[in-house]
């Protein structure tokens, strides 16, 4: 069993761009990080719609499925249900090193901004805020309304990293995978996790 240290919380919500979350999961596993994973109900639907990947409905089966898919070590990946209040992420006494929501819906962002904590995802984000741990939201919506922008500004002033899913093109990507890797690389940079997903600017 892998020691539960340097854990990262990863959340996949129902915004378009589930490929970002699953690619980040692969990268975190490869980087030997312990991952606390949460997937919203809408996130499961979007994963199936966009990627043709149907996750088992049983939590333990889904965890095993994703662990095998990402070649995770035993115990390296833990998948939690949205009402699993006994999960480590629900308490500041066992808060992870950082939390990423990729992709992040505007509904989730709004709930975090007002401290709703109506489910495990929202509570886990609330824990990160109160414990002053890094929280990164890969916002995915277009265009942004005034409400969206006000919520982002509110969270940014609390120290949350708001990172819209806007890949660059200066590296001349040849595939969708390269565009996805661009954003995942930026997330890993903000988490201070080494990677080789893309060449550095000017290197």
C-alpha cells in the first residue's frame, strides 16, 4: 500500500473538457502522487459523451477501473462518492496538498464562492480555502457572464487560481492531445510537479 503523502485532490465536474481531468489523473499517477478523485454525476455523463468511456456505477469498481487504466500502484488512487463525508478531503485535519477541479463548471465555481458545501466536492474546496491550501479551477465556459466573472474575482482575491481552459498554439500542436497536454502542463507547473509534457518556451 502506497503511503498517503503528498496527496492531490482531483475533481471532474460536468463541464465540457473531461479529457483534461483524465489526462491530469494520468500525469499525477505517473508523478507518483496519491490522488483523491471525485467525479460529479454530470461529470460521468460528460466523460461518456465526449470520450465514449463508461465508468462502472459501483464506486469500488470504478476506482479499480481507473486505477488499471492509469497504471496506478495499489492504494495510489482513491475515488470518493459525492456524499462520502468520511473522506479525508472533508476535514482540515487531513487536507491534501492541493486541489484541482478540471474541468470546473460555473455552478461548482459559484457554490465554492458562496461556501455552499452541499456535497463532498464543495466541502473539499471549502476545506482548501479555510486551510489556505492551493486550489485551482480549470474554468470551462464561453462566454463568461457577469455573474461568472464576479465569482471568479471573488475566489481569485481569496488566493484561488482561476485557469480558463485556453490552450496556447505557439508550440504548433498537431493534435487534440497536444492541446490537452498544454493545459495539463500548466496545471502541473502550478502544483510544482515535474513533467515532460511539452517543451518550455524559449528552450
